[in-house]
C-alpha cells in the first residue's frame, strides 16, 4: 500500500511538473489600453506619419498616434484629411531609424531640443475622453519615458511608460496593425 501511494504521488508530481512547463510557453498578452491616474482607457487603432529626414537630426521624423475606437481618421487621396470623434489618444513625435515603418527597438524621451537621435521621441501628449472635432482638450504633455516596439510580420506590439507634466505615469500597450502615411 505504501509503495502504491508513493507511485501515485510520483505520477501526480510528474504531471504537475509537465503541466507547469507547458504553461510557460503560453504568453499572456495584455489588452490594448493605456492607464492614467488609476483608470484604464482602450486603444484600438494605430497610425504613423513619416515625414522623412530632418538634418541635423538622425533618422526620419515620424508621428505615432494610438487611439480608441471612437476616434476616426479621415483620409483623402491617401493623406490624412482630419481626425474627429470622441475618445482617447496618445501622440508621439519621434525619430525612427527606418523609412516608412516604425522601427523595432526602444525609443527614449529626449528633452534636449535637438538635434535628435534615431530612436528618440520628444513633444508628445495624451488626451482622455476628448472631442477631437472641438479640440477643447486637456492635454497631458510627456516629460520622460520610453516606448518599446516589436514587429512580427505585419503586427506591431507597442509598449510605453511615460511621465506627464504633473508627474503621473501614463502606461500602455497596443498590439495590431499600423497604418502608415508617407508625407515625404
């Protein structure tokens, strides 16, 4: 009887070890959102505008805009015409290392007033529950932070952790497609 109990215990222990190893392979992906002051705000869309090089800065001048489902970007002939609707958004002005795509890697906030290095960002802000038609917005300007970008095929994973002008953190994650506009 004692050997039977030891055998059962051994089999259960091996099964638990095997199961825990399998679960390590399952990556938990956070939902696309940003948090500010204890509140969570959804993110469902991403666009990037590429303006090309601006010497003496390194890389391409780019704007990255992540927004909620209530925000609409209207375009005419492949160019952004307007942004309207009600919702949330975060806007980053950055210098990317690649043309017409958001380059992978870590971008760091640069408060130096330039010249800016590739994989840096500067004037950036977030707004919450904003009417983008009226633009009577409460803007939270960034003063520090990082943005991390990964790309697999056509899908981007963008993680950011920034500090806005009152000292509070704005953290977030977006995973999905990125619509690129070439304005060179």
